[in-house]
């Protein structure tokens, strides 16, 4: 355990695209650029001997085009409830320095990394009803509800399953598609945007890696 890290818990990915994020299908963003956030509640986690249970973190992100083309901006956000050891552990994981394919990819496509912020994080998540809410201080605020049919507007369910993928890494490799009724990010410059009725992914995920020797 001392040489490994692991995060398990609930995951939001909310962005400016139409519901059904084109990134999941290796397509270009709906509106040209990609603007969004990811947020996680760690139900069970550790970094070596440092426990991370119950903590939360997020990233506000922006790319001028397709994510794989890079040149992205990213603002790391960590739960202010974390102590110094836990903050260092989470920032090391989020930087990609400790492995974990998702975080390594973020590091590769986001060369513009802002100074991290430490704020209170509120996290409400009900995957069965596809509803939730996420707030990170004054930086991110987003509210999620289920997709609905056209007539009648009954709750509507769409699952995206990516076997062997690097983001939806829960037991079934899938995520619920939902509607971000609101998405507001106030991170300065590129990371200042606001959207309504855009995409949301909700999933339970598990990420793992190795603690760097320097840590």
C-alpha cells in the first residue's frame, strides 16, 4: 500500500457540448472549443499511507479545439478540508506525476496550469435519478438533472459504455448521460464561462497508480 495510490468514488464531467459529449466518440466539440469541469468525491482513497477518504477535488478546463490537439488551460481545485499531506497527495495525482492514464492525459494536453486553489466543495450526487449539484467555492457551480423525453417529458436514460477506457473506470466501464442545467466557472481569462442545458456525465470510477519516489 505504501507505494501505491487509489481513488474510488463519484465523478462528474460537465462541459459546454450538447448532451452526449462528442469526446466520448472521438469527435470535435459541439461548439468548436471545449469548456468544462471534472469533479470527484473520494469515497475510498489513499496515497501511500495518506488516507484520502471523503475528500473532493476538481479541475476547471478549457481547450481551443479538440482535447487531443492540446494547448489547454487547467485550474486544479482541492477541498479546503484536506490537510497539508492530503493536499500534496491530491495535487501530485492530479499533475499526472504519479501515473493514472486519465491524469497523464490531462497533463499532456494542458500545458497551461494555473496555481491550485483550496476552497470548500459541496457535492450532491444521485446516479439513480441522474441528479446532482457541485460547487467549489466561487470558482465552479453546476447543477445536473436527468435527460427527459420529448412528449411526455419523462426521465430518459442514456448510458455510454467504453470497455477498457481511461475515464469511466467503474465496475461496468460506463457513465450515465445527464443534463447540466447550469454550468458556471469563474477561473479567470479562458476559464471564465457560463452555459445552460449542456452535457453532463455521471459515473462511479476507480483510478490507480504508483507513488513517485520523490513523494
